[in-house]
C-alpha cells in the first residue's frame, strides 16, 4: 500500500519536476546498501546534481574522556558526494595495550557533558547493530580499532554508507567515539550486542568537523530534515583560559544562539564561525571566516558581511560573556549551514570592517584565537528520523519542488 502510494506520488512529482528539468531524473532510494531491506527512510535525489560534487572531507581530532591519554586524528574523504564511499584514515595513540576498541559514530555531537549525551550509534535506518561489512548495521558502525602493543592503532577503512554531506547519512557534526571494550559486531547473542556490540562506555570522542570550504549544497536530505525537525546544534568551546557552551536553534527567520563563555578578559571579543571544523594547532586550522558568498568582513547587521560574522561578545568584569544572539544569515541546513564548522572566540575586539585598513575587511582585526569548538548536531535519539511517514515524504518532495522553483526565479 505504502509502496503503491509512494510510487504514485513519485510519478506525480517526477512529471512535475521533469517538466522543469527534462533531462534530470528524480530518484527515491530506501536503504542504499542492499536490496530487499525496507526502511521507513527515503532519500530523494535528482540527477545529474546541480550542486558542487567535488570532493568533501572532514576531520575528527580525538580526545580522551576525562584525563585518559587517548589522542588521535581521523580524516574522512568522499570523492563523489553524496552517495560515493567514504575513505577513512587515521591514527590513534594511548589505547589500552594490544586490545580492540569499538569505533562508532554516534547520533549526536553534543560534547557539553563529555561523552555522556551522545545518544546511541548513528542509526537513521533503524536497523540492528552490526559490523562495518554487514548488510544490516547502524550507519555509525565502524567496527573496531586494533591497538598494537604500544597502544597505537592505524585506521584505514572504506565505508559505503557514510556521507559527508546531507542530513540523512551525513556524519559531519556527529561524534566519533572510541569505546572501552571490543565491539562484538552484533554476534554476542544478547540484546546489548544488537544495540552496541557490548562495546562499553565511550572513552574518547570528537566530532567530524568539515574541511569542505563550500558545499554548494543542495543536500536535499538536509532540506527535508530542516523543514521537519526544527534542528538544534551545540558547540563546546575550549581554550587555554576560556571555556563555554553555546546552543543553536533554527527558527523560521534565523538561528538563535544561547550560551555563556567564561574566563575572558572584560570587554569585547570577536566571535565568528570559521570555515573548517578543525580545532587543531591552537584553533589556527579552523581557517578564515565562513564566507560562502565571497564578501568582505562586516558587522552582523551589515548586508555585506561574511556569513560567519557574528560580531563581538561582551565579557563583564567577572570575565563571563552571556550570549543571546539571533542571526539571519547562518543556518542549520543548506548553503549557509554551520554544522561541522568551528566557532572561534578572539582575544581582541572585532572592528566590524570599519577599521579603515585591509585587514579590517578580512578579519576585523580581532587578534589571536583564544578558544574554539566544532559545531555538533544536537539530537539525543534517532527520533528526528523515526518512521518517516508518507506525509513527511510528501512534505519533503514539496520542499524540493519549492526549492527548484525558487532556483529558477533567482
Ligand atoms: Cu574569527
Ligand atoms: Zn551500532
Ligand atoms: Zn568576517
């Protein structure tokens, strides 16, 4: 029944969209890895793609939970996003000697409480836990890392399910987690085995932060998720002297930022979204301000500004800056999506592009980088994706039609 209805709607939209773009086909896919497994989740593509499908990449700088010594860096590369395989390469050190430790992508990127609030394994298709080569598995199931005697492990994987763009299989902004025990890949014969592989507590984690400068997105899946789920995101900012958390909520007319940074010198501090979600090298790896439309630096209220220009935050005499900002340019989906990018807090004041020199139009002369964090997606359960019913598919398709229609008039 659902299949017939889906087919009818599909045909209807295929006809209406192909009227606009006769050479492009609308494809609806269910579970992408294997045939004959039905999930409630659908992905919608129109091929050939309009958006930039050049290589997408992401990085996760792994840190231990608490005061363990685990450290590492994992690189993700997808040559043909959104559906091509993801190459995963990395090194982890400080692992318990000579053992196996589970490696998984979790639902959420909320590191505000260490590894406690990450939800379960990233599982948009609502399937059982498994190994990375199994047909049935969580999208987040990457199996185990094998530590050598000296506690180091090399990771080299090719994964068909992960994606570095889009909302449905997209891992950017979610946490990559090393667990204390070996993952039994769902073969333990217990309920726990089919949920987590009995791999125990997370012992180290970080987000996949994006290294892709411009995602000329149109990640349709992202559009659908935005339209339906009122997305939220979160960043945990750390520096030598400062720390704090900020929550982002997508509203109809912008994004609301709420939070607090402590440990600042009293006064104004430049506050921006930088393009790369890489917090290594004292936040320098985060690159310049997020600027998908190639504009000059400006104030948040200016028309001519970087998308990432959020102006200044103001620390009181106690060194605390309370943040309550509504911004109309950043978003949690689409071309100006900030998930997986970095928030940077600067030592000095941002002159908002009014400094009268060249640097002012690039950085606002805001000075050194006191602290930074990668913006992670905030969803503690799979509920965002649960049982996408037909009504939502229709809604999603409508969103796409609206998008394409707008695209024409632009
Ligand atoms: Cu900045
Ligand atoms: Zn799993
Ligand atoms: Zn800027």
